[in-house]
């Protein structure tokens, strides 16, 4: 009888431990959900305070546009800077209140942006499909290096995604692909 009670306690404890590991969200990630679904296509582990960039090739003037973001403490996405080389459709030509517009070394910098998003809808380029995700820090004094992944490694050209920062439990992490540094 004593052995049976120990076995039941062991099994119960094991089930509870497995449930905790599988269902308690413990890792914060930048998640790419397939358009209008809860299907996780890919995710990047990231913490509040960390930054990332989305770089895309403008489909008309064919130069890179860099959008810089930071993850806030409440898991919003804050856009704080934009860098581009050409004016054209969709490119700002001046700064709004509190923002700074600078032209240096042939590039335009729109700095001090204060745009917050709980989610963003992003399309992987279809005509010019050269989107990249950059994260980390390229500062040599930091132990963390800058990393880059091409969208086409993870997503079909023309695919739409809802991007959010959320805490993920293990079972949801298993549903998507972890983004890592790679080449196109």
C-alpha cells in the first residue's frame, strides 16, 4: 500500500511538473503569426529593452529602408528610428513634433520616434523580396553581436504576418520555427 501511494504521488508530481514546463509562459519572443491566425510561423527570443531592426528593399527606388524598434517592458514594440537613402512613396520628408530629421553620409535619419505598436502587420516582399531581421548589438564592447536573418529563409515571398511580442510556453514554441542567424 505504501509503495502504491508513493507511485501515485510520483505520477501526480510528474504530471504537474510536465504541465508547468509545457504551459507556463517563460520566454519572451518576437512572434510572427501567419496572417489573421494564431499559427506561429517563426519566433525570435527577445527581452524587454532589447532592440531589433527590419530592413527592406524599397520596391521603387531599390534601396534599403531600416526601421529600428525596441521591446518595451509591457511587451509593446516601440519604433525609435528610420534610416533610408531616397525620398519616394512612403518615405517621410520631414520630422514631426519631438522628432529629429538628419541627413548624414548620403542617408536620411528620422530619429527620436515615439511610435508604439501592440502588433504590426508585415508583408514579406513579393516583387523585391529582400527583407531582413537584424537583432543584437554590433558594439565591440558588448558580448552580444549583431545577427541577421533573411525573411525568405522563413517566409514565402508575399506572405503577410502579424508580429507581436509575447511570452511563450514551451508547447507554443514547438509550434513555430526559432529564427537564427543565417544566409539567404
